[in-house]
C-alpha cells in the first residue's frame, strides 16, 4: 500500500461524472488515502472533467492553472473524464502541472496510475465494463444516490461529443445493477437515480429498461426511483406504462428535445420530430396525469433562422415544462455540426437564449405556484443555509426548504407547501412519518 495521502475529487459536468467521482473516491480510500476538505489542501487532486461545451473544458484548464500556482508542495494532478478522453496526451504536453490522464472508462486504474505519476501516464482505453467491477471502500450512501446502468451513446447527434468521449452504448448486467442498488439501500439510500447517457435504451440480455425498473422497485428500502437522461426514440410503451403501474417511479422525466423545428432536428440527426415528441408527452400524461417534464434546448444551431427558433418557443408553450436547461450552440471539434455552414453570431445566440429562458422561467414559476397549499411527501436530502433548515425533494424534483424540527436527512416527511419561487418551494412539516 502506498503512503496514505489526502485526495480531493473535483467534479465538472453531468451526473454520470458525479457517480464516477464517487467511485474514484472509494478506490482512493481503499488505498488508504483520506478525503481533504478542498483541492487547496489535497496531496492528490483529481479533476473529473466535462467536454460537452467549450466553456466546460476551458474551466478545467483554468483549474489546472490555479493548482499550479498553489502555495506549498505541488499536488499530484490527475485529469479524468471526457476532456481526458478527448485530448489525451495533448493535456500532458499543454499542462506541465498534470501528472496523470485517465479517460472515463479507465478510472478503475487510477490508484495504479497515481503510483506511476512520475511517468505521467495517459490511459484512455475505450470501452469496457471493467471499471464497474473495481471495488473500493464503501462510503455512506446519500439519501438520493446515483447508479450508472448504461454508458455511451450510438445516436451521434451532429453537435455532440459524447459518442466520441464516452464511446459506444453499453449496458451493465442487471444482476450487477441490482446488487449495487441493494448495497446503496443498505447504506441509507432511499432514492436511486438510474443514470446513463441514453438510460432508456438500456438492455442487457432479456432485461429491458422497464423490467429493470420493476426489479429495482422490488428492493426493500428503495422508496423512490428516477432516471436520466432519456432519448425520445427509446421512450417505449412499456416504459411509459411503468409510470402508471410502479408507484416508486417518480412522476418526473427529463426528455431533451433540443429544438422545436423539424428542419433543425433533422440537421441535428435527432430521430424525432416536434410532433412525435409532443405525442410521447401526451402518452406519458395519459399514463400519469401529474407527470412533470423537463428538457434540454440548444439555441443557435448552425443555420437556425428566427422562424425556426420561434418553433422552439412554440414547442415549449405546448409541452409545459416543469424545468428546462438551455444552451447556446457550442462548436465541438470533430463533430459534424462544427463544420456546417451558417454558424450563428454569439449576439444572436445570446438574444435567443435570453428569450427562451424567460419563457421557461415563467413555466417553472407557474409549475411551482401550482404546489401552493398542497401537501406532498418530501425526501430530506441535505442541510439548508440556515440553522435547523433542511432541503428535500418533492416527487416532481422541486427543491423544498423546511425547518427540520426533530426530522433528519434521509426521512420522507409530509410537507405543506407555503411558498413557491422560480427555483424552489418552502413548506412546513405536517407529519414526520413517511407518507
Ligand atoms: N453545444 C451546446 N449544447 C450542447 N449540448 C450537447 N452538446 C452541445 C453543444 N455542442 C447540450 C444538449 C444536451 C445537453 C447535455 O447539453 O442540450 O442535451
Ligand atoms: Fe449526445 Fe445525442 Fe447521444 Fe445525447 S443522444 S449523448 S445529445 S449524441
């Protein structure tokens, strides 16, 4: 075993990176390393990076710069995740402060790579399920815990780097997933969030995604199930039906549409249209009337006209979102859209983004206001800013602030909603027992 040292894993990007970071922390703890309070104090700093938009990768290089100029002894710096995969050896050339580069499919080799830091190893093999089998030291599970069940993507949307950085679509065996879910439940998880770039495309042998959800729902101690991210093309009738039949499956779905213009959707190589997307939402709401929908939007895709952008506003009005994430198109080297004609001015993108976000804010606020005066079960997840305050989640993924009283993180309590804002709710605990 190497000398015990302190480590800090800093996560950028999506929830799958949050999950990977947790696994890397477990592996480092198995080596005897202990978690530092911040990157500033750690002997080993792992930057788990995101490459999805240009800004995301820029942040990594500025973080490396900060570490380089840190006071005291220099830490071992490992760059993990999608920037590591996309840029590989280029990172060790460009950034002398970096000692280790490890892609998202190879993080199980991190302890070994850190031991060989002097050689500045670069490990970017793709793809494998091997990493999931690497066992670290168990840590207490969060009340809402992530569980990656599927990785990679074969969809090749023309703007997106994921198929290149995460590799081809691979599903983990159901037995391994169920074992991990049971372990998480045993360590205090009440909610399991099933993760994948294309989570609803999950299939392993004869188990499809709807069947997997049913099996997770049968695990004692699991009270809530969520999943993200889904592609409209894989929204099967069986999955839609699961929202009607499985109570533990929360009435919330993140279903990115990206654009409301069929011409733009085609140029993006999305396999759905505005109409087929809205038809899925209609089916979901027929299966479960209170289904909350969230989405992702890209504005200023190459060639997007003002009229096409307005089609995106129109689909937002038609879908009634509970939440939405929106981005200016950002050209990613190596993707087809980066070389398309008709790249849009930054000013135009900014203007469209503001208009879209104003509409989404309105819908979000309306959605939250509809909760006023209602009582709902809230899973208490973390402390709030004020003393005695806790933050939990409603079934519809709204953040809810409450005064804890005698309740604890991990409890599911019945809350009466008394305040509604654009990004959160506030309420009063009506019953402390599980609802
Ligand atoms: N530019 C802007 N947004 C992007 N996304 C993915 N690639 C890009 C890009 N090149 C957005 C999509 C996706 C979300 C995770 O990030 O909306 O759903
Ligand atoms: Fe990227 Fe499209 Fe795959 Fe989502 S479905 S990860 S946007 S290529």
